[in-house]
C-alpha cells in the first residue's frame, strides 16, 4: 500500500472532484478523480493522508491541471496532517517566482504558457510577498467565483488568477454557518483581512489543459490557483468560532 498527502482538491462538472497528492516515499505527484460523495465520505481535504494502490492510468490522459491520471484501489482515510507537516509537503515544490517554477519568461500581465514551451511540472508552490495577496469577485462569472492577485518574491505583480480551490469556497459556507454572515462581498472582505495579517500564505499554482480565448486561435495552458493555504484557514473547519 502507498500513502499520499493530499495537496489539491478541485471541484469539476458533474459532481466530480480532482485530487492531487504527493506520494510520501517517492515524492511522485498522484492525480485521480472521484465523485463528490466519495470525496466527502473519505473526508478528503488538503492535508489528508490517504492510503491505497495508485497506478498510472494513461500517461497521455490528463485532467484539469495537466497531470497524468492515476487509477486507485483500496482508498482509505488515514488521518489529517497538522499544518507543520503540510508545510513540509508544500515546500517540496516551493519556488520564488512562477517564472522559476515553470521555467519560462513571462510577458508582463501574462499568466499562460504557450504550447511550444516544454515544462517539467504542472503545479508549483509560491509564498507571495507579505501583504500582497488580494481576493476579488470574478466579474465574468454568473455565480460566485473569485480571482486572486499577488506579488512574488522577485516583486513581480500577478493579476487575476482564477481560484478553483474547493476548500477556499467552503470558507463561504463556514462564515454563513458559524458567523451568520450571508453577504458574499462581506465574506471576501473578511478573507482579505485574514490574508493581509498572515505571515505566510502558500499558493498552489496549477495549469489548465490547452484552450483558446474566444476569438483567438492559439491555445495556451492558463495558470490557476489550486489551493490557498495558511495556518489560520487550514484549521478553520474545526474551530467553534471564526472571528
């Protein structure tokens, strides 16, 4: 049996979840999909330790962030990491900038990778400069979706990254249930204040599969925020009160 520590949990259409984790012995990235009900039943969240047998399903088949898909058997919840253990896993892919992580020189304002660029990984971890992370509504979405901007350690500003992190959106439910705050914009303001006061924020930046902006022919892989992790938000689901 293998063990993985889950690092990314992304909701997808048709009540499906994409899960990525790090195999504890080989440090191989394992990516698989399962139903939302199975994900909840197994209590899979970032930092969950799972045991099971994971097999590379198809090296050419990719899902959401471009990682090769794995099949699994005998999947079992073991325990939840504490944040110190989780940080150790995140720092396995830590880099100072997106350019360093994806080995590319980005044009100003660009957050995509062209098809001719050869990349070695499709997910990296960034710790942005202190007090530079900001969340805002995605004005193009018909329902609540958010985007994120931040500055990396080379003082390069990155704007409007789409957030696909399931746990981030679960924060809205927590505020509504535990604090009786039902205005989404008010919750975004509170989350921004929490992030502003955090000493360290870990961003998991992944890549989509190739797609083209409407009206353009060339397809790119676009950078997205797979996860936003801090010592405070990591433990919020288990707190009696948030504020």
